[in-house]
């Protein structure tokens, strides 16, 4: 519904929809506010004590449409700072919710996520014998 809320170059004929997914642009305050509002409603209205934040989608079009062309090199960093802000919101408002982070099988993780989550995985496959 809000294509301007995704990482991509607006106006291009083609955009990469890996697994039919787009990536929300967490550099945008409107996106962060929306996600925080949805998470707040969900976590307040249900007995949830565990949340998995899975970074399943590879970032293929790291272009922020609200950021000047000459500053596009900052988009990935600003994106992660936006993700951190959302996770900080969850930790502050819902300290009883344990967050587990995962890169979704990409074999990577961001050590900065450990500030917001006591557990992180480089893959969904956590069985040591089958990796």
C-alpha cells in the first residue's frame, strides 16, 4: 500500500521482490512509528513473552528515496539505526518480551543486535549436527 516506504529507487520499472517481498525503509520515521504502533498493539493485546526478529530478506536495493543522492552511501547504516530504534522501543515498553534475532539463513548477523537481544543466530537452522 505504501511503496514509498520501501527500499528501492522510485520510478524504476523493475524492483527486486525477493520471495515476493520488499524491505521496509527503516530510515523513515513514518515507517518506524508505524511498526512501533503495530508492535505495541500486538504485544499489549496478547500474552506474548517471546518475539523473533528475523532479517530474512536480503537487502538488494539499498536506496532511500528520502535521502539525497550524494548521501546514498549512508542508507544501510541509517537503516540499521532505524531497526535499532524499533528494537529499543520494544525493550523499553515491553521488558518482559524476550527478543531473539536471526538473519534468516544468510549465514550473517550484526553483533549490534546483541544490545537488544540476548540471543542471535546466523541461521534458522540451530541444530549443530545438521549445519
